[in-house]
């Protein structure tokens, strides 16, 4: 968990993803056009290609549904005692989600995408 969504955090994220890409492969990352996703100051590793989604198209970005699911089920309607409490709850929610790969798959499915 990082305290902010910014270019520095995105650079750390890209560097981490790059370590998990199989040798000789390239990862294509579909990203919305948030400022920290599209900045010229990003350091994009050579084994990653950023593919920007069209603006204002959350239906193309299944990650939006993942965040919504986490908020609805584990993070909303509560009062956090401190910054560390927020981090702990976010980490717990993320760990619960990654322990349920079937849930991630169902959240990200788009019925309209399977007709082609």
C-alpha cells in the first residue's frame, strides 16, 4: 500500500510489475487516463506497454468494479481510527480478494465482450 496515487507511486508499481513478466515477454497494461498513468515522467520498463483506455469509459475498465466490490464489502461505512488502521483494513480487503480468484474473474467479466 502506498499513501498516494501519483507518478512516483506509479513508477514503483511499474517496476514491480516488470519483475513478474516472464523473460522475453511483454505485459500490456490497460490503464485509464489518470494523470499519473499517462505522465511523460513515467519510467516504463522495456517489458511493459501501456495501452490507454478511452476517457470516461469505466465500463471498459474492470478494475473499477474491483474497487467498488472492495468498498461495498469491506471498506465502506466504517470509521477508521488512524492512518495505520486504514492501511490495515485496505491490506486485509486486498488479501481477502486475492484469496478468491473466482470472485475476481466474475467481477471483471463483461457479457458484451464474449459475443465476438
